[in-house]
């Protein structure tokens, strides 16, 4: 691997980690479009993204736990469901074309943007749905998200805030912890399927650790209102690029 390519991957990893820690996402929503822009194919980008998410989610969740913003009980059942669901990702990836994956990914980002666009109100008391409901949410998010190279937290965070009344800061931490389960399961499943770019994934993953540290620090210093506005702006920019890319190619 050439030095200039390694430096580019390190830059991508650091930026991905920063946004991952700040928004509580695995990083695939950021990394996949950037890898596509750098000339990687969709399926290769998905694999690299999953490797990176293992690094950022584990380290980020450790930092959130130390800071006291991570409630393990809240997301543990959803996380187990995500692990189970992500095992089915290789079947979805092998069954769909690169075009279908890109369209699915774009739809995923659009839905997250639409959901976050609605004003959500925290009830002050988080609801406690039945474990089966939480497990089912995890299975669906895990299977769908890993198939397109994201961890699922960009949908889980709106669900926790909008439907279960969870505080945004805690929901962001829970979302990143969910990615631990889905990304590790997805990594195992995709590894068995073969074709992962381990070198690029590890370089980006290691580089993302520094970014995650900075992102979590910024998250704890930022108001919820500003954090939500920044998240919306991020979704819009990613969505605009994806639509431009799909329009140009297909």
C-alpha cells in the first residue's frame, strides 16, 4: 500500500471517528460515501466500513461508560438482537447488486433525515417496552444496517428519543453501543463470506480512535439543540452527495 494512500485512509479514519463519537453513529454513513468518492466499489466500501465500526464503537462506548452517559441495560437487549440480525447481512449483500445497495443506502439516509426532522419531545421518563419488542428492533436494524455498511444507530437514536422518551445525550451513547453488537456480528459474517479489504479497514479503524475521543469530548460540551441541528446538516450533505452520485452513474 502506497504512502499517499495510507495518509488518505488515515485522514478518512480520523474524520469518521470524530463524527462517530459526536453523533453516536458507527461511521458508515460518513465513511461509505467518502470511500465511494475515492473510487472504492460499494461492496468493498461496506466491508471497510464494518471493520472501522468495530474500532470506533468499542472505544467510543468505553469512553461513554467512563463518563457515565451509557446505560447498558437500556440497549443490551436491542444490541443482542442487532448481533443476531447482522448475521444475515452477507445473504442480503450477495443477493443485491451494487446499484441496489447504493439506492438502499440513500433511502436509509433519507429516512433518518426525515425522522430527525420531526420535533421529538422527551417525556421525562423513558418507557420500558417488552424485551421481545426491543430484541425485534435490534434484529431488523442489525440485518438491514450492516448490509449497507452502517451500524444502525442513525435510526436507533431517533427511535429512542422519539418513541421511548430517552434523553438525546444518553440515546447517542446507546446508539454507539448498539453498533458494537451489529458491527462485530457483521464483521464475522462478512469475513466468512470473504472479500474484505482488511488492510484498508484496519488503517482507517485505528486512525478513527483519535477522532472518536475528540468527538465524544465535543458531544459532552455541546447543547442538545445545536447537536441536533448539526446532525441534520450532516444528513443533508451526505444525502445530496449520494443523489448526485446515483444520478451521474445510473
